[in-house]
C-alpha cells in the first residue's frame, strides 16, 4: 500500500482552502486536473460530509468526504473505485500560516486489480509530484 505525503503553502486562508477542497459543483473539474466533469456525480451530502464519484477515463472513485472546519481536517475515504480498494484515503490538514495556509496531505492507497497495483507502483515514483501539482493547481492557479 503506497503512502505518500506532501505539503503545499498557499496565500489563501484556511476557510477558502476548505471551500476549495469541499466544492463539488462543476467548478471542481476546473480546479482539479484529475477530475473530468463527465465523471463527477454527487450521490448524497450533509453539513460536513459528501459522497461523490469523481475522476477521469483512467481512474475514478466513489469517496466519502468528511471535514471538520474547526480542526482543519478533511478526509476522503474510498467506497468504490476501478483502481483503489475500499478504505484507501486522502487525509488533509490545514494549518494557518501567516495570512495563508499550509496544507499537509497524506495519501494511502491499496491497489485494486492489476491496473490498480501497477498505478500504485507508479505513485511511489511520481506520486508526490502529482499530488503537489494537483494541490498547487487548485489552490494557487496561475
């Protein structure tokens, strides 16, 4: 099971970072490079959680996101996926840093099937760069 940790700093305050991480409107596909609008579907939601399918032609996953604004945490746990076993997850911690935010993310992946296991090995090689790039794209767009 690959586990990858990364950190990104943004000038955005924690409230704005939380909003970006938990925005499941069509704008999500614009913010996150790995999300294709045709693969984005909200199944159910509550005040501090949502169950959503997101991804692209290569990989998709149905995840349950939950967040705690006061603690500055967001977790996305895989329910179903074509690549990842249930229980795979993303853990985000948002820490105020001056007028901005430091975002620490840890990704825990268990490959599902041959394709998922191969992508898991690839993540060990380029995962940190991909995760950092995705976060920077969403939080620090050019």
